């Protein structure tokens, strides 16, 4: 109880501080319902502590076999943002954002990381039988992929971490813009990425400048959700 009150006080103090700093902290529900893809940013720098929180939220995401094949390049310098903008169909928000997180998947990550992942797992209580099974099934599964299958697998994993980051940024009071408008080869060149990297999406983070984007609306549950099998309406009692 006392702990709960202390947490509430810290939470309120954090919200107050963020309001003073010009950012409005939000609940996750507020972040989800009020988020828009920011059309333009004011360019103000993002404090390193906030950036760290956003990045760590991404790293906390689940992934297949816990292989965590995501890699992120955080672009903040004027020079690199300029290069990245040129590789992103000249989208101005790439250069205006406080930071652009370039979300990539490493097709070879599992080759290097499997043993370390299993060590971490053992430290957290992974049973030896599970570790032995993963030791053989992860290489068998992932090495069987074609290049296209690997890209699809990486897209899945990376977008989960990416979404964690986007939502954490919004909860902290930042504005965000997801972006798929970029040229793979040009981003590779601009950021000097290894050949095994696959660029999945860019995430621009910063503060909205000017008017926010219109609300494009969303299809409702009856349009997109079925219950039990395709075509049957879901009943929510
Ligand atoms: C994966 C992904 C890639 C996107 N790429 C771009 C982009 O390159 N440029 C852009 O202006 N908007 C981009 N968007 C934003 C979408 O247009 C936007 O999410 C959609 O219109 C819905 O608007 P809202 O995000 O404001 O609700 C992207 C969104 C997603 C999820």
C-alpha cells in the first residue's frame, strides 16, 4: 500500500516534470488512441535518458526463440540525417526529427548470438532440456530459410520491437512517424550497414511542428475481426 502510494507520487511527479519540460506524458491507452503519424518535427534534441528508455522498450519485446535479431541505428547528427533523407525519397521529417531509429534485422544474428542467448536463458532459469532442444532446432529452422523467408521472419520480429519503441516514445510525450519510404541500397550505403542487415522501417521521434495530421479513421471490428472462423461475427458480450 505504502509502496503503491510512493509509486503514484513518483508517477505524478514525472508527469508534472514532463509538462514543465514541454512534453505531456500519456497513459498507454492515451498514446494508442491519440497517436498520429507526425507530418513535421521541430528538430529539438531528445535527452539521452529518454532515448535510452525508448530503445530499451524495444529490446524488451518478445521474439521467435528469443533470438532478438533486431539491430537499430540511431541517427541524430545533422550530416547523417541529411544522408538518410536523401535515401528516403527526400522526406523532410527524416531531417527534422530529433532522432531517427533505423530498424534493421540481422539475417546472421542467430549464428553469432545463439550461445549467448542460451547462456542468458540458463541464468534466468531455462531448463537444460529446453536449451538442448533450441541448440539444435534454431540452426535447423533458420538455416533452412530462403532469402525471402528470412526477410519475412526479420520483418515480423523487428516490427514488434519497433512498435514497443514507438509506443514508449508516445507515452513519454514524444511524437513519432513510422516510415517505409526509403531505398534499401541507399540506406545501406549511407549507414555503412553489413550485408546481412535488412532495413525494415525508420522511426522518426521528436516534437510535432505545426498542425498534426488528419485522423484517417479505422475500419471497425465488424470489418476486420471474425469469431472462431472466417466470416462469422465475433460476439462480445
Ligand atoms: C510501416 C509504416 C510505414 C509508413 N511509411 C510512411 C512513410 O514513408 N511516409 C509517410 O509520410 N508516412 C508513412 N507511414 C504513415 C502512414 O501513412 C500512417 O500510419 C497512416 O496513414 C495512418 O495514419 P496515422 O498513423 O496518423 O493514424 C507509414 C506507416 C507505417 C505503419
